[in-house]
C-alpha cells in the first residue's frame, strides 16, 4: 500500500466520527501523491504525513456562563494548534452550534496550507465553540466570550497563537475577548486579529476575505484571456465574506444576483442591493426575509437554491459542504465557467470532481479565501511595529498577495503536469513550504 493510502487509513481509523476532518485530509493527501511518490521511502521513514495530520496540541475546555434568566449554560471550547513550522498558530474561532472537534480539526488542517500559501510567517490553528451567538443579548455574548478567554488565555499570545474571527465571531466577539485577555494578562498586544479600529485593528481586514476572493478570481480570469467585467455572479452566504465579495464584484464590473442565510436565499435580477444587505446583516443582525421590503422586485425563497440560478461565476461563501453533486450538475448545465470558494471546503469532493471533469475553473478555499488570514497577518505586523497603515496600503498589499498566490499555485500545478488543477496546485505549493520548514527543524 502506498504511504498516502496508509496515512489516510490511519486517520480514518484513529479519528472516528470526524467526517469533515477525513474529507479535508483525503483531499490534500490525494493531490500530494506525485510529491510523496517521488520520495516515498524517505517520507515514510520520517513519518512526514503522520506528523502533518496530527495536531501539535488540542485544547478542549468547559465554558460556563450565566444567561439573562440567571440560568447557567455550559458550552465546549476548542483550540487546535495544528502546525507551527512556519510561524505562530493562526486561525479563526468559529461560534456555531454545529462545532465539534472534527470540524475544528478540518478547519485547522486546511489553515496550515492556506496560511503557507499567503507567503507570510503564520502557522495553522483553529478554535471555537458550540455556543450560538444568534438570538443572544449583548450581555450574554459578553459573558460567554469572557468565560471562553478565561480558559483560553493561557495558550494564546502575540508570538504563540493568534486567533481571529470566523462564522459567528465578528468584531463584537473579538472586542469582548480582547478586553478579557488584557484584563487577565495585563498585556496590550496583538493576540487577536479582526480587532476594532480604535484598539489595534487593521483597515481593510473586514473586507479582506471577500475582496481577496475577487482579486484571485480576476487574476485567474485575466490569465485565461477574460475578466470579471459584465459577468453574472451567484453568491451564497450573507456574512462578512459574501458581503465584501459582492462589493468587490460590483467594483470589478460584475453583477452579483444572489445571497443566502441559514433560512433562505434571495435572487435579485437587478443585482443585490449592497446597502440593504449591510443594513439587514451588519446593523439589524436580522434575516434575509427582510430583503424584499427593500427590493420588491427581488425573490425570496425558503431553504437552499442559489446554485440553480443561471450565471457565469459561482462563489460559495457560506459554509462547508454547501455545494453538492446535484448543485454542481446544475451549475454546469447553466453554463457557469468559474467556481471560487470564499468559505472553507464549501464544495463536496464529488462536486469538485464533477466541476473539474467538466472544465470548470475551480479555485479551492485554501487559496481563494486566504485574503482574510493574510490581512490578519498584516494586522499582526502593524501591531508589532505599533503603527497603522492606510486602507489603500493594506488593500494594495492584499491584492499583491492574492495575485502572487495565484501564480504560485498555477506554477505548482504545471510543475506536476496538472495544468489548471488549482486544487492540486494549492495543496502542493502549501505543503512544500511547510514540509521544508519541518524538515529543517528536525523531528518535531
Ligand atoms: N477564519 C478565517 C479563515 O478561515 C480567518 C482566520 C484569521 O484571520 O486568522 O481563514
């Protein structure tokens, strides 16, 4: 049996009930086959893949807090410090009822390669909790965040592990966590990113994931003799990533016509009203059901359905496994030419295979959504030098990072004979840097 197959088998056997983690590991290891096979015995002897699929450290803890009725609630907190070969652990905190160890491990594993692809010195980690901020009062959210950090503060720090936002963790949550970290340690340091602008946050961090997604998609199109101009774009999600992907899509001359949340989706044939979307989601923290009151011509549908709309480009920006084989078939039948992932692993493996087999240009999340964490690393730099850069400066750096990233994954794909297979290119390019750093540092 090949070393890749041995490791996949061990991961599945040793980590039962973690299907998302298995999925992420299989996707990465399968595309590393040519790299591993070229040096099979050395990889096996040094247990390179075994080390890379085992987190350096996993922290699981109780998070007790008191709700507005005086009832004590208990959630589980997680931080998986996956790989620090190229820098301090870096990755978001997901607050969502679906969170469990397997989901945090899949996200942390992806983060290793994503962070490597940014070209910046950040290792991979991820954390979060099964706490649901939806429907909670500000006081309840603060109580949870303070309790969460009261345990986690021991394991994080500006030079060790720097958490950030993810689904359910935005500026409000990061603020409460930062305040509690400072209170417990007395340190005013860049321990979290995605901070508010008044206390060390970076301009353009909020926009970065969505903008970055469009910068890399645009670069890929340009390299294939096309542009974003005049394209119809279908987007899922209505959070930070989707909102700023829609904003940048407009700026590049495209027309985004859909968005979605956990209860339904909107099709606006005239193009999504960005101001309405921001007001509904960022100000009112409400449901997309409200969208029709701003735009009577738009359609609102319960459930899921964004991928059935005719378009040129699809940008899944909601969550993992939101685009399945049936959706992929609908996209191909409707003439979609590009799928670029704003979320982490939003496309199932079968759907990815189908899209690639049908000639769709497919940009995987670990490349396409890396603009968020890249800009987090720029926030860390600004915190370290105790300076703040202008929006234009950060945005220009972000664009440069995404353009470079595209060329790196394109080069890696071509080197191994996988032209236009950006899944292979991203996995190989991300992996090579991490393994090089791990080898240089001995058996760690
Ligand atoms: N949660 C984001 C991601 O999936 C951002 C992480 C960060 O900024 O550290 O990459």
